């Protein structure tokens, strides 16, 4: 049984998580990974993964450390890979560099069917320590999308909601811009830049004519795929989404009830149209299809019908709910979740790991409907 990470190594692991975030929004379908090389308790190298085909974090950190890596400790947020992909295995690089110890934030589910990086390192005489508890959980959190896709075979789904204090998403006349303040809207743009796809329902597309792009975000930017759930292919041909489909991909999930001429017209303008059976697209089926195409993370932005459908289907992992300090009122003003509801109180979905914070004048309440997948047998020594 290997030793637990030391306080110095756990501090380095915290820094490695910050380094990993340098690749946010660009590494999919790869994970976010950061790495630090320690020698005599001091950092002598660091790195992070910047995207598919680029050097992995461990390799970048080893290159930064140079000869000082021999006999040193490498602290990394995720189990080093042991397979040939776009780049050679990180386990080979660690062994070739002569490191003495590797501290791992969390295990990689994909390594369970590959060479298993931990086993390879230990068999080579490298001491390996695994983070546990809150430290492991924090490493899994930054890779919720990668882990969900690997284990559940569908994207990690974040549902974003924004309501008044009395739970309304618009006035009775349909006015909804803007319920939340500029700081909250800026954070949503950051989330758009981080995910692979943004999803709305046709009601939102018709009412708001959104672009669903990330704007005014610091750092390198990759725009997400825009996705519309549209049972009858009603997305207007002159909408902002259709007009820009040639620049940023747009996918419409529709049904057999949609008019073929409407589908053909959308397809002629560069929109990908996917037809499902039934009277409306099913959230889990749609997510599994996107997951099979390499989409690892999805932001669902609305509206009330789509949000309720995703929650009811068990297709939401994380809820981020903005509450603005305003009162809209009105029995006819729509609420955040439409439809018949989710049954008696004993059975309704309940958020776990709930947190709240101020975002400008608004309050952001966050919680999970599903836990981030871990790896069975991840405790040290198993």
C-alpha cells in the first residue's frame, strides 16, 4: 500500500487543478489535466493539456522540469494514460524521465479497459499515491464532463435556469429580457464557451431568436454546437441560428410529424436535422446520440417545457439556477418548469451538494441531480 499524498503534494494538486482549467472549452473529447513536478518540496515544472493532439499535461510538466524530473514527484489531476492515441502514453514518459513518485487526483475510467496507468507505474517501481475525499472529488469535478461521457455514454448535462424571486421566467406578456443582471449573463457566456453544445427548445428559439454563441469571454474560444428541440421543424429559415449554420454548427432534433419540405429547407441551409420517433424528441435519446458523436458536455438553456422534459427524463446532472431580486407576479406568468410536475413531494427530484453564491445582484444556486461518476476500487491500495 502506497502512502497518502503529503500536505505539500495536496497543495500542488490544488495548483494542478488551476493549471488544468487553462484548457477549458478546448480539450474535448479529452479531459482537463494539470500536472506539477516537485523536487524537495519545490515546484520545478508544470503543465496542462491544451487540446487534442497537443502534449499531455504530464509531458509538458516533465519538459518544463528537464533533468530535475529524475527522482522527483509528479502530481497530476488524472491518472496518466497508458495507451497510444494522438500522442504516446504518459506512463512511458514518466518512466523514461525517471520520476520516483506520482500523485494522482482521480482515476480514469477508460484506463480500466486499457493498460491501467497506476498498475504500469507501480510495476515499474514508481511509488503511486491516490488522492481521496474532498481532494479526489475536486479533481472529478473539473472533469465531470469527461467522466460522465466515459461512464454513462452520454454528455454531462447542465441545466441553466433564471427566474425572479417568485419563480417566474417571464411576465404574463412574455417579456423575459433581462431577468438577471449583467454579471449572471457574463457567467452564462463563460459556460457556453466551456461546453460542447448549447440546447434550447423551439419556443425559446421562436421567442428570442438567440445566437447561442459565447461572447466577450477571455482567452481562446471555441464556439459550441447549437441544438434546437423542434418537434415540427418550425425553426425559421431567416432565424439567426439558420443564417449562421454554415459558420457554427446547428442541429435540430425533430420527429416524424415534421413536414419533409421544412426539413429539406433547413438541411439546404446547412442545418443538420435528426428525426426521432414519437411526437417529440426524447432528451436521453438525443443526448446518447450526441455522446456517440463525441459531445461530452451540454448546457440546456430553456425554456420551461424543455427544462421539465430533461428533468423528467433523468437527463440532467447539474442545475445552475439564477434567482434575481425582482418580483414579477401574475398567475399567467410562466414558471421555470412546465408540464404536469414530477409527482408527490416524496418522489420529486432533489438537488444534492447544494451551494449558493452571489453573482452581481443575483443569487446562483447550484446542485446535482446525479453524482459525478467515480471509478470502482479507487481507494488507495485496491
